[in-house]
């Protein structure tokens, strides 16, 4: 409940809600105030109009009453004078004595009992008025009468006749006193300033006939209306004001009426509603326009602010989005292989862990498939890295196409790919996928416009039988992959407990070695031997290197044992010997100095019955000088079978080649026993040389070996000389030659030749030099 | 046809209008020789006769005297001073009388009476034909 209301509160403080609420409130205030103001002004205007009407009714009523009373008073004066003088009356005299009102407006006349005008100042009046209604009326009655508006002739003005009866001394009807007044006299007080042009001012008789009614400059005479209906309130003491639509012209007016005292007349005052409220309506319109303008401005401002806010929000959102995208990209880079976009080793490791957990929980199988391309290195070497990269990308794509969405594939580096198949129902599926992968890989690739075929070997390990954890599963899949390679490549292999990783590797190497010679995968590197006194290169040692197409450079200590075990060492040795001889001769032909060349003989080679024949044949076929060739055998081999060794050595010496004992000083051979062998050179083992500067025993032994070698006229070579300090001590001990990484690393033939050429150019200077010149690395 | 008729009407109207204008120049406002007033503007004369003012500076209440309705001098006088017709004059006085703000000037029967009354009353002011002016009275306007 509280949570809900808090959510509602959050909605309330959301910017768009706040904006809308703010706008609505301001609009409500603006319009409320405007409408209220208009309403108040309207009410005030209505009230003012009503009050004004009421005031004017009173004023107007008073004016009419005064005028009527003055007229009546004049009539009474005339009546008095007439009756006092027994019908003889001179109005001019009354006029002179200012007993009569202004003749300009009030025309006084007297008619006798027959209606004949006997005295008067009204030239417009006809001589006989006996037919007039007022004359007939006064014959019967004795009260002030006010006639309806009348014209003597059509062109004459409309006039009202105020009359009173005249009596003779006996009280009989003797005539009528008449005062004619222009009807518009009674509406002459019309003031546009107060009544407007649409107001009304009028006098109406009890008979319902307007004596005069004026609106603006228009005066209407003698119009009859339904008195009682039109002025229901006229009889009331205080004239009331009502807003009514006047029946005579259909205009809505604040209409006030007042019945006059002492005369059968009612005054009517009206103020036009439209006219009186026009100003208010105009200001109301102004207010409404202003409110509308304010609304528009407000809406514009709000819209503008709203837009700015949206833009700000969008910019902020975009910033956040790009930050997230960047973070994702960084994460992606951290967990994916840049080349193929596949998960890398660390992500794979995590995925596999999860997969193993899931499989364990659901009691299902899980397969790890290790894929290694069989000829990747070859392609990389022959077509270049770009093509290699392209191949890897293509392989990644093909792998993905072989898999379900739930499966995952990763690149562990180089040409190694690994696939995880989680939630397997049956391991047959793993075999199916492996076969699918192999087929996919073996389809031709187009690289640099050329078609290539690549094969792959797949090793499979299954959880749980081949391992319960990620590490074991990976390792075993790897082993299974080696097995597949050994089985002849382009195939897959399930892991089995009987596999042994090392034997598998050996299998692989063995199968590769068989083809290595044919494929020209071997290479000879040369390491220089230098004269310690002159620093000149006196010879070199030939060292075998193997560039395996898939495994890269394979160290001799890994493949030589395999070669020995399989007997492959013999043909390989033959190839080495021949290659070395040809190389030496080539250099000599080039004009470089005659150099000794040392070739290692393994135990198997040494005791091979064909050795002598092979050496003889090669020397003959190549034309190599025998005394430049030196065979190196190990100290251990000397003592294995002394008689046989002696026989071989003697035979070799007969051919003219030199014999060197390699790795000497490890303690197997007594110095004395060396005498019986025809040995030309002893090479002090690198382990002794390493200690020669600071280990007393090593120094003493080295010294002794050198001394003994000298006494037997042997050349003494120090192996593994790595600094000048070692070289200095050896020189003091009169060691002949040195060989070591510090001075000359083993290098390919082309590079070695280059070095020889460089030395040859410097040779004259080196003759006196005590320091060997380090080779370029 | 119509054009011709209208042009004819205009000519007639001009001829009719020209007569009274020429004659109007001969009606003058007069006061007594003894009066303090020596000169009045036509506007002052008009205001006095229309009841707008009833005295000038340093004079007592003025008594304007009118000639009877219909007399030629009266029509000419009001046409000259203020340019009002008889109907307009009547409407003017009707409004003043009705609203109680004034009464029209007293009416004397003829020019002779007017002259006598002016001559004897230093506060009186009247109008007449210039030819009717004698030494007892003084012309103040125009």
C-alpha cells in the first residue's frame, strides 16, 4: 500500500507530469482570474446601468412633473382671470405681466362654449376647436386633460394640448383654456452623454399612447402600446428598473418607469443593454485576448522548455548508452577473440564451468570438442598472416554454422578451436557434430583467389565419464585431438583412459618425422667456433632444426629421441651430412675461408653399420675435404662399447675426418682413458664453463682438461661461452677455441654466410685483436 | 436631363440664399448710451441671447430683449449671431426650459419699444435694423 503510494509520488515528480501540472495550474489561474474579472466588471456595469436608469427616471419624472404643473398653473391662472372678468380676458396683458410662460414654447389659447378661439397667441390653431376630443372632454369634466399628439396640418409639428374647463358665473360650461406644447418639449432633455444613442426617454399616458418617445435624435409621437403589459411596475411608489426587451423597437434596455403625481402620465427611461455593456464587453474581449495571448506564450515557453529538457534527457541518455556500449565493447574485447569475434579462452573457461554445473544438476551429458587445423602453419607460411587470419575467420564462421544456438564455440589461440555441446542426451550427437565440423572444414577455402583445402582433427571428451571439471575435460579433449591427428588427421576421436599424452605426442612426431625429410621441413643452423687468441672464426657446428607445419619449431631434444627410436635418425643424419658438405663447399667456392664443420653423431648413427659407407660415399660424391669434417660424439658413447667404438673411430680416422668429444667433463671418462682413442678435439661441457669464473672446482677441472688436452695434442674447445670474463680465464688457460651464444648464436645458412663475409672484410685487423667480435644476432 | 434639372435647383437655391445674407448685415446689437458696454463679439451677443451667460465682467445682470416670433429682424439676428433657425432656437429653449436651466428673453412688441427700453435701461440689450438706431443707443456688435 505504502509502496504503491510512493510509486504514485514518483510519477508525480516525473518532469512531464510536473510540467503538465504546472502549465494547467497557471492556465487555470490565468483563465479563472480573467473570467472572474469579466464577471465582476459585467456585474458592476449592470448595476451601474440600473442605478443610472433609476436616477434618470427620478430626474426625468421631476422635470416632467414640474413642466406639467407649470402648464396646469398657467391654465388655472387663465381660468381664474376668465371667470373673474366674466369671460373677458386679454392674454397679452397676462403675458406682459409675465403670468404666462414663454410664448416661444407654450401657446395659450381660449375657446368659447362653441369652440371658437376668442383669444390666443397660437397662429397655427384653427379657429374652431369644437370637434377636438379635448373640447368634448372638458365639456363633461373638470380636470387637467392631456391630449394625444396632434398635428393641425400634415406639415405642422406634433403637439400636446393641455386643457381646463372654463365656467361662467352660473357654473355652466363657458369654454376651454388651451395650452399647446410641442410634444418633443417633453423629450428635449435627452442627453446622449447619459442615455447613449440607443437609450429611450418617453412620456406615456394612462391610455397607453406615447405622447413622445425619443431614441437618439429620433422622436416618435402617438404610438400605442399595451400599457399594463409593458409597464407592470409603473404604479409602484418607487420606480423599479427591469431589464426588458422594449416591445416598440425590440431593443433590450434597463427600463425604469415612474407614474406622475397629479397627471395621467408615466415617464419611461431606458438604457440600452448592448450600449451600456459595450465598454465592458470590449474590455472583456481585451481580457480574453490577453488571456489567450498569455496562454499561447505560456504554451510556447513550456513547449520550448519541454523540448530543451527532452533534448537534454536524450543527450544524457545517449551519453549513458554510449558509455554502456563502450563498457560492453571493453567487456567484449576482454572476453572475445579480436580476429574471429568468438569467445576467448577465459570466456570459454567460464562457459564450460557453467555448462558443467548445468549438466551435473540436470544429470545430462556435456561434450567438449577440440579442433586443430592440420595444415594451418603451412598456409600461414606460404600465403602470409593475412591469409591465415582470413582462414581462421572463415573456419570460425563454418564452425558456428554447424552448431545449435545453445552450443558454444571459442578460439583458444592459434588454430585451436573448442566447442562445448551442453545438455547432450546421447554422446552420438557429439560424434555427429564432430563429423559435421570436419566436413565443414574440409570444404575448399578461397584465399587470395586460390582454392585451398585444410583438414582438421577433432578430439572429444564427455562429461562426466572423461572428467568432472573443466580442466580435465579440456586436457582430455586435447589428448583425444592428438590421437585423432596420429590416426591420420581429418578425423575425430573420443577420449579414452588408455591414451597417454606423451605417447600421443610421440606418435604425432613420429608420423610427422617420416614426412619431414620429404617435405623438406629440416633446416641446418650453424654456430661459429672462434680462435681464442685471434678471435677469428675457425669453424662451425651444424645444428639440426625442425619446422613442423603444425607444431612450429620442434626442439631437437624432443624429436631426436623419437628419431633414434624409430631409426629415422639414420636417413636424417645422412641428409644432414650431405647438406653440410655441400654448404661448406659452396662457401669455399664463394671465396670464404676454409672452415671446419662439426656434425653431431647420435649413438644410433655412430653404431650404424652403414655409417662408414655413407660417409665415404658422401665425401666422394660432394668432393668435400675430409679433414674439414669433424664428427662430434658424446663422452658417454666412448665408454659404451670400447672395442666397437675404437673400431669405428679408427675407421673414420682412416677416411681423414676429425673426431671431437662433445660435452666433455661430466665425469664419466678418466682422462687417462682418452689416450686410447684417436681424438682430435675435446669440447668442455657448458656446465663447467658456466662456473669457470666463480666456482673453484669448475675452474680447476677446466684447467686440468685444457692441460691434458694440450699434452695429448688435442684442440680444446670451450662450449657455451657467454661473457668476456669467461673468455679471459679460458685464454689464460691456453684454451684454443670457444663456442657460445654470447658470441655467435646458431643461425640459418644464409645469415651465417653473411656473417662470414662481414668477418672476411675485417680479417686483416682481427689478426692482432685479442677480443672476438660478437656476431650480429 | 437629370443633371440639368439639378443644376437649375442649385442656381435657385443660391439666389434664394443670397438675399437674407446680404440683409443680415444690417441687424445690429444695441445697448444704452449710458451702458458700460462699448463692444461685444458676435459670440458674446449669441451667448447672451441664448441664455448661456447673463452678465459680463463688471456689469449687472443683463436683460436681453427679443422681438416677436416671425419678425424679420429677429430671424436675421439669430441667423447672423449663431446661425440658428427658428426651429433650432425653439428646440434650444425647449431643452433649457424643460431642464429648468433658463427662460427665453422677454419679448417686446416692436423695434420702437425695444429702442425705448434699451435707452432707459443701462442693463438692457436688444437688436434692430441698423437704420433704426438713433443717438440714444449704441451699437456694440458687430
